């Protein structure tokens, strides 16, 4: 609407000027007046253009109609009045100023005022001087022109007023939007930032963001030249390539090494500001302090890669480090070693003193290992009581031997756990890269194999990996793997070896001895597999199975009409520490219906001497059930008579190592005599194991030994064979009060 009014105004004005020129011959000085007005207009336009009063508002609706109107009018005038060419030139400049330069409202207003004043000046002064003897028609035309000029001023004012109100509204919108933005940035803990086209930070502000990063630290700087580290893959080069291509970027992670030695991480995202002509004006975006998140990530990472109890690297991290060591050794040459450590007797301490004590031991031993080794050596805990040490840069085997010895020595020093002094030992297996293995997995496995060899060699020592160690360990592993399935595959059989009463020659009892027949490995001796079963804990279910089988067999013989015999069953250390032992024995007796007095449990001296106080309680409980107790392999342990009298033992089994040369060797003879005498003193039945000859048997009989067991009378045989034996060698009846054998309190 306003543009239309302006257009009509212009049409009338130009028509009047045309009339002026037609009705009067303009004198030459008239042109000078116009030249003056033109210079005034051009200079004011130039000043406005230079000062650029307001950049915010440029309105094409203001300028374009004027450009069209002014140009159309002036070309029309030029066509009608060629002598006014200079005036037209000025008007074209005016139109161009409106149209091409997209003036601001204020600029437009000044320009408009200049032209209007110029025109009024021309009409009032110029025309009155130019036409002193003017006709009535000229005078009328002048007055109309003056009125219209005033009208144009009024219309222009209305138009400008409308524009101004629009500008005010727009400014209000802008202010509101600005206020909203401010409120958001004030509330936000993020920063808002801007960069100029040269990528220098021009703005960096936030209401609540960390005060660690004051804007002064960044204003005027280019991020990639300020010594800041970028943590995003590709680094600054990738970022620079992005911004050079005017691309947006997200989550660029910057790291600031702050003066007080703490790490500040910020994540920056931004987008390019491009003007209508496609020219880059700069970048703007947000930034967020992610230091806390980074710290949390680091904590999670630490938890994922470190053992929670000891703080040592865990298996995950060990594998990563081993991988790096292998890669670097492959690339740069050199050799390094892996030492696999397993604590001997740790399980026993854990079982007897509890997990807390076990944990404390693990923590203390970790600290010892760490203190013993160099900072460059990596100590990791793989789990349980397994540790591993990675020694980078090995030149000679003996260097590793020194380290292994240090580890063994560090482990054996006593610990004070719950007021008790405890000891563990360490078995260490060593594998060297690249001699023993060329990849991570095989290397660790080789060290593990060598560790097994160290255990087999008596524990508390170290062993280097070798082909021999390997074949031995593989054999052992095959045994272990097969043993795990032996029970469910029914590969076990119980054989029975008779015990003979030396006075009467009758069968006085029988011992159940386990046999393992594996389709791949053949017949495996208990001496080979029982220790593995003990170590792995498999002895608990296996031992239970033997006990049940032996009791069932004994009952089967009874049902066949054979005389009752006392069934001896071996009890291992691990079974003895099993919490369910008593319940299991009671349940099996109940289930098979066997008289408890027909059962004798054979335990070793070592077993009771580990924890005599506990052993006394447990043995008393077993005894209370009516079950007999025997000490197996007697003489090989360190039990003294004083200790032995505290245990509710019925039978002493003299170890076969003394019997082997009892007839010829004076000291074996003396020991055997002493054991027999001691057993008698304590009202125990004494039985000699491993009797293979008549001389041995004669000696034992002459020395009042009660019973014998050995190949001389019978090997361990299958149940049917034992039944035959029993038929021909009647068992001696059990003493009535056998279950209440006297023993000192
Ligand atoms: N040279 C010689 N040896 C004789 C003679 N008489 C018997 N033996 C052997 O001596 C071992 C006696 O068993 P042990 O001392 O309890 O020693 C047993 C026992 O400690 C363990 N064992 C066997 N069966 C079981 C079981 O069911 N449970 C547990 N925990 N251990 C068992 O394995 C060990 C070895 O058992 P075996 O190989 O059956 O060997 C048996 C038996 O066959 C002889 O005159 N000469």
C-alpha cells in the first residue's frame, strides 16, 4: 500500500516537472542548482554508505519498488525532456541507491529527506528566480508541485512510520529471541561460541559452565594453534579438513592440561555460518565440559582392566600388554619372558581361615610381588591365586631365574592372618618369547605348563618351559580332562584287597582301592590320578562314589551269605575339609543299610597334622557314628605319640616302605617294632602294608603285629574274586565293642 502511494506521488511529481519545463524555457544556471542538489545527494549517500548505521535491518520491499518507480519515471522523463539529462542522472543514482545497496530504514530516510528538501528548494527558490515573470499557468504548476512535494513528505513519513513500526516489531522479535537464547545459555552448562572466517574465537560464553575455562583463554585464538590437544581420531588435521570444507562437526574432544595439573576435557560441536552469497562468515556452536564423564570413563576402564581386590592389571589388560609386547618384539627384535605364578596351599588357607583371610593374603602378596619387581615389569592377577609377570627385554635366561627366585622368596615369607602366622609358597613357570612360543596364547600356555611342572617338582620353585616339560604337562592335562568325565562315563571300578589276621590266617577286613580304565589312556594308576583329583577338587564326588560303591558291595556280599568284613575306604585331604563329609557318610550308611562298625576310614598322618584341633573334632564326630578310623602310611609323617593319643584312632597301618626290607634292614626292623609296640600301647590294631614275602609275614607275626595286607596274600581284586577268597578264608568276627574302642580323651 505504502509503495503504491509512493509510486502515484512520483508519477504526479514527474508530470509537474515536465509541465514546468514545457511551459517555461529553463535558463542555464538552473542546471547549476540541480548540480548542487545532485552533489548534496551523492555526498549524503556516500556518507551513509560508509557509516552503515544499522546492519541489522535491510528490507528489499522498501528498495525494490523504488528502484523500479524511480527508473521508470526517469526514463520516461528522459524521453520527454532530453535537456533535463543531469537531473535524470541524479534520480537514477537515487534509484540505484535504493535498489542496489539495500539501504537500512534510517539510511533510506536520510536519503529521502535530502531529495525532498532539494526538490522543495528548487521549487521555492529556483523557480521563483527562474520565472520572475511567470504566467499564471506556471505559478499554478509551481504551487501544485510544492503541495505535492509536501504531500510526498507526508506520505513518505507515513510510509516510513509504517516501516519503523515494522522494524520495531522485528527488533522486538530479535530482542526476545536474543533474550531466550541468553536465558538458555545462562541455564545451560554448555558454552556458546563463535569464530570468525579466520577461525579465531570471537565469542565464548556461558552462564554456568566450568570456570576453569575463562573466555580470555580462547578469545582471538584459533583452536588448532593454541597448544590444545585434540583427542578425536584424526586429530587437528581431520578437523582442519572439515572446517576448510565448511562442514559441520560434532563432539570434537579437546584436552586442556590445566595449570593445577588437572585435566579438562571439552566436547565441541559447530556449524559454518554462510551468508546469502555462499561466503563463510565463521563458525558457531556449543561446547560442553566432559571432564567428569571422561573421569567416569577412565574409572570404568580401570575397573574393566584391573583386578578389584589387588589393583593389579587383570587378565584383559595383561592380554593387551602381552599383545603389545609381542608386536613390538616382532618389529624391533628382542626377547621377553612370561612368568606364570600359582600359589601353593592358598586354597587350604582360604578354606580353613575363610575368604577374608584369603583376600588379605592375596593383597599382601600382590604388594610383595610389586615391591620385589622392577617398575618396568608388569604384574597382573589372572584370577584366584594365579598371577603373571611380564618381563620386557630379556637378554639371558639367568636374569629370569633371578626374578623367579625373588618371586618364590617373596611368597614364602610368613603372613599374619587373623592373628595366625601362615605360609604359602609359589610355583613359577617361565616361557620366553620367541624361543618357547611366537604368539600370545601359546606363550601364556607354555608358562602355565611350566608352572605345572614346578608344582610337580615339589612346589616352591620355578621351572623353565621345555619340550620335556611340555610333553609331561600335555599328558597331565589329558589326564585331567579325561578325569573330569570319568565318573559319568563309568570308567571307575573298585578293587578289593584283603587284610589278613596274622594269628588265625583268616580275612580280617578289606580295603577298597580305586581303578580307572580310560578307553584312550588305558589303565591309570591311582598314584597318578588321585593327586590330580585332589588338586582339582574332583576327589570329593569321586570319593563319595567309592564310599557308596564299597558299602553297597559289602552289603551285596552279606546278602550272598558271606561273613561280614570291615570295609576300609581311603579318605583324602580334600574330602576331609569338605563341609558335607559327615552328612555324606551318614547318608551313604543309611542308604546302603551297612552297619557303621563295618566301615573303616583310612586317613593319612599328614591330613590330621595339618590342623590337629579341627581333626580331633571331626574324627570324634565320625567315631561317634560308629565308624572305625585308621591312620594310613604310618611312620612317613611327623606325628608324635603325644599327638596321636589325642585322636580316636582304631588302627595303625605301618607304611610299606618299612616292610619292604623289614626282614633284612635293622633300622626298618626297629621302626616297625616300635610302631607295633606303640599301637599296642594305645590299644590300636596294628596292620602292616605291602607284605610280599613269607619272611616279612613271619617277622610281623613274631612281633605281635595284628594283621597284614599285601601281594603275598592277595592283590586288589574284583568283587567276585574277593568273594571266592572270603569263602575260603573265613573272616574273623568283629569285636562286639569295636565301635567303642577306648582312646584317651
Ligand atoms: N608294591 C606293593 N604294593 C601293594 C602291596 N599291597 C598293596 N599294595 C598297594 O598299596 C596301595 C595301598 O593303598 P594306599 O596306601 O591307601 O594308597 C593308595 C591310596 O592312597 C590311593 N587310593 C587308591 N584308591 C583310593 C580311593 O578310593 N580314594 C582315595 N582317596 N585314595 C585312593 O592311591 C594309593 C595307591 O593305590 P594303589 O595303586 O591301589 O596301591 C595300593 C595297593 O595296591 C604289596 O604287597 N606291594
